[in-house]
């Protein structure tokens, strides 16, 4: 039993922890677990109930949600399960007219010689290569970028094909091994819209979640293509291939929280995470501490506001509550079965209340943000989670807004609902 990373409160029990089988993630179980499939079938009725009543989410909200998910599900459903397909393909398969990463270029001796010189140069200066990668990643759509050492423990032991994301396909499972020589994981973080997420659960927050996944696929795939064009191996990944949060923590992008999500310094938990595994020579970032663990031990606002009561109130534990928890790490474990059931029965397709009410979730685009940053970095460490939560409530943060406030249109009045 030892600390996972230096200067971080997590501990891992090497005797207990094993690489997690993707088959047992909550979403993967929709492809084979009859109990979870029965719960998932409740979604259709819940969605129709919401549309007919328009009390929480209207036809407009579900239409925007459909648009948000379009790119992800059309061009990259593989990022939800087995990987290596569409925008998250492991190899370049586009026309050589548009990419020097395409296979015909690999037979060009002049290009190969230039790649050899470049690789030889950056091997001696990995910090420069890291800056190049981060600059390219920001250009290609990432809001935050960090680099972690490759750690096979967080890579799934098996990957699956789930009919939920691939209509007409059968559920399948196979062992997973990434290509040899992988040295680093580039972690890409995407901010979700503060005002849209203020309508969670349901509302236009559903669209923001879907568009987050679409952005993940576009950027991760593009960063991988950039690296392949330079002659490196690059494997893009969304929810597929590996557990994202440990890599994000190792890459210095945030801390783990009571609600089971990553808390970043700038955006709080209001983010999505993608990854690119590579053999490129890079300089790994270091984990950061800014008081999240200590704050979460006292705050508990997410647990109190959770509609399904899936978030624990107590101390971190070694064992998860369901087969969908990767046990063996000392942390807070969310009851993801209860969480998923609420998603389905509420028709919200991704609740998000915990993110909305978290005191670390603040509007970065408004003039008040420097004050929030001051509270996050200094005052919160003094007052702690108990008082911090009280102050957050007094200021009115975390309250749900109606989707009509985002749309600027009252749906009920528009369609004549009394």
C-alpha cells in the first residue's frame, strides 16, 4: 500500500487493485446486464413525459441535446466503448492530399528523414516538445492541457463493443493492450458552459454534455493526427481505453472530489476529459493541491443536493458500492447504479446537479471571477467546507435556472400551454 503520487492524499492497495474491465463500467453494462437494460428502457417514457409537460425540459431542450450529440455519435461512437474508430481511430485513414500522416507518406524517404531529425532533436528537449503539443492542443480545441506519465494500471484490461452506441452490432469483449512504446498520456480538458449547466438536471445542460463529447472526439483525434504526422504513435481516447480522472490528476489538472469527478482550479467540475496516448518525448506535469480534498470532507453540498442520494456523506473508503466501481483505491465511491437509474427515470440523460451546486463551479466569463478565484485559493482554506458552503448558499449559487432563461423564450407561452 503506497501513495499513488507524491504529495497527494490518495492511496492504492496494490494487493487489491486490478486493471478494471471496461465491461463493468455503468454504461457498458447497458449492453449485457439485464438489470441495467431494464432500467435503461425507462428512458423513452421519461423523455416523452418531460416533453409533454415541458416542466423541466421541453422539446426545444431535447432538440438541442440531439444536435449536441450529433458529431460524437455519428463520427465517433467508438470513444464510448472500444475505441479505434471514426475520429478516435488509432491510425490515419484520410486522403494523403490532406494529411502527411496518411500511410502513403510513410514511404517517402525525404519526409522520413525530416521526421528522423525532428524526433532526434526533441528527444533531447522534451520540454520543448511538450510546449509544442500544448500549443497545438489549445488551437485544436482544448481548454486545459496536461501531460502524465503513462501508467498501465489505469488502462482497461478489456474493451467492449456496445450495441447502445453501435445499433445492429452485438455485444463483444476482448482483451486490451495499447501499442508498445507508449510513454505519456496527453490529457485534454473541455469547459462546459456555466449558464447552460445552470439548468441541470435536464434543460439545455443536456446539450452541453453532448457537445462536450463531440468536442472531445474532434480535438483528441486531431491532436493524435498532428503527432502521427510528425512520425509518432498517437492513440486518441474519450471514455474508451482507460480511466480518465487518474491521468488528469497526474497531469496536474485538478483534484478528486466527493462526487467522484475531477475538480479543476479554473472550471471546477464543469468539464469533460479526453486523452491521447503517445510515444513522443514529453515532460510530465506534476499533481497539484489547492484544498479540494479538505474542502470536500466538510462541505457535502453535492451529497445533500443529489436527487438520487448516490454521493456518500462519510469518509473515503477502499471498496466501491457496486461492480462498476474500481475498488482498491482510497477515495469516495459514488453509487453509480442509483445515479444511472435517476438519469433514466428522470429523462435528463445525465443529471449534473452535483456539478451545478458545487462551490468550485463558478462563472469564469463574468467580472466576479477574480473574487471567486481569491476565495478558492486562499479564503476557502481558512473557512473550510462547512462555512464555505454556507457562504455559497447565501450568495445564491447552485440554484437551478429555467431553460427559458437561456433560450430567451418561454416555451409554454410560445406553444400556448396554460
